[in-house]
C-alpha cells in the first residue's frame, strides 16, 4: 500500500480513538542537566511527497482571493503559511467583509496539526461499541458521569464524558472539507455571498479546467457538486502539504535525542508536566503516542475556563451578548445542553509562540498574560479580571452567572482558592514560556 495512504489510514484510525489515544501515551523522558533526552524515541512523521492533482487544485483555491467579496481575502490571508497557518497580525480577530471592516467573531485558530483531529463527540470513543448514540444521548450519559480531575500523566482526559473533537472553537464541523466552507460564506470573513456566486467564480477561475480534468465536464453544471469538490480539494491540500504538519520543532528533535534543551527550557518542560505546578500537560499532552506519533499538545477536549471578556470585540458592546462556545451562538444543535455553555476547544500549543491572540476571544496578546491567567485566576483574580464598582474582581465576566458552575475549578492549577499561594513563581512562568518556544516548527538540528 502507498506510504501516504498508510499514514492517512493510520491517522484516521487514531482519530477514531479520540481522547483515548491522547491519554494512552508513554511518559516523556525525564529532563537531565545535559539538556539531552536520556531516553530518545523515534517519531513517525507523515511522508513528504509531491502534491496530488487534487491537492494542487486545493492549493490554488486556498490562495484564491477572488472568491471573497473584497477580492483581497483568501484562506491564506487569515491562515498565513508564514505564521503557522494562523493570523498574520496582532488583532484579536481578523477583519473581513466587502470593505474589510467587519470583525470576525473569534480569534483565528491555526490550521496546522488537524490531520489527526477526531470528530465531535461526547465522552471517549468506543471503537468496539456497536451502539450508535446521537449527541443528545451522549450528553445525557455525560451528565450522569463523575468528572475526573485531569492531571499531567493521569488518565482523567480519557475517562471524562465531556465534548471532544470537531473543528472550530465549538467543534461545529467534523471535516476539513466542511470547515473550509464556513469562512468562505461568512459575511464577517471572505463573505462569498451565496453558493451561486461562489460557483460562478469557480467556473471562471484560472484553474477551472482542472475541475473538468478531475471530475468530468458535468461538475460545472452541478453547483452543489462543484462547491463540494472544491472544498474537498482544499482539504486534500491541507492533508498532503507537509507544512501543515511538519513536526519539526526543537522539542520534536529533543524527543529523538537530536537537540539539547537549555536549562530554562528543561525546567519549563518539568513545570509544564508537573501536576503541582502548571499542569499544562493535563490537557496539552506532551508525550508521543504509543505508536510513535509526535505529541499534539491537545487532548481535543473542551473546557470552560472563564476567560475575561474582550472589550475590543464590537459584539461585546452589547451587555446581553455572550459567546457560549459549544452551546451557541455559532453552532445551534447544542443550545439545550447548557452544561457545556462556556466550553471551547483546547487548541494545540504547537507554534503557540508565533501567535499574538490567545483564547477564543483573543483577549490575551502575550504568553505572559496567558500564564498569569492560569496562575492568578483563582488566587488573585484582580490581576486578570476587571474590577466592579466596589473594587472586587468581576470574575468570569464573559459568561452569564447561571453558567459559572460550568467553569473548571478542579484541574490544577484551577483548584486553588482566593488568597492561596499561586502555583507558579514569576521565574516559573518565564521558564514555561521558554519551553513553549521550543514548540515552534522549523528548528534546524545542529550537526
């Protein structure tokens, strides 16, 4: 069987494994003063091969700005290849629409490392379970289950009956093909107008003949099929193009014994994996899989963290407007599952140091602010939340009070209380950030 097919098959099976895959990982080697990993592993990376004809068509569409109403926005405008397929600027969200003045609703997620992403579901996948349940049934089952605390190296992530998988911050798309269509038609993004308008542009695009070559002349007469094949081509481009999943960070090479981490980076790694300190690995898994696949630094699950409201977003000028994540307003099939209101997808931390907008609403601009949020949210909330008229911190001000019970207060370091000693020192935070910078792709191994 073709090597790429083998990779995709393997990745697909792993996606089915979902969070179980994420948790069943072997432990990361202990850091040593030498800076080298004393127990190096072999990481299996997807093979790099020339793009198929389908993927080449997808590449042309990915970079085609004529599909937007402004004529200047393409997929690559918000998912810049020079910025790990994330936003190229410092704003909390991107601007789009015909005049490029309309705000997108949420911070632009990276398109990297989605090839192993599982479909949206609730609770761990059971590959040998023939009982098919819909989301409402899964949610009902989840309400009966006791939530397990997630700690680095523990099995809490695999046991929890919480939402997991899916694409976007709220998991409303399961496939890269479906994901590609949303921004194309969103009036705040590419603002393609309608399926009819988009199809017309595809028929007159410089690459239109490739549709005929790949799918036959009939595809041009079938609007629905034309758009579906175009989006599938974009998905194929994302799967086949190696820069979407290079696994070429310093940390990847350290895992393989090919790079040394500095003293600060090593200490940051230890703090990252320490359940009594940052406990980042409780959700952002840092160990390779048992099959030798590189870590994705996400358990693909959803969390309500209670991030501060971002006053820079125009929609937040309405005090009655709230972005509730899984239960709305952008996805509409989970509105009755209010136990998930405020939950957003845990993103990968790969290439996180290249970003300038963090969390779903882009409220944080730096990694320092992010670490402060984790460190002080519960011990010193006045450091991360705005103050009310009486001087007290307006904790969880971006979530209606009736949903505050959904916020995670059990997973460390969120198990601390007002006045407790914060989990991390200022130096701890700096060391963790030093480690996070080792997750940026493009590291060159020294000979």
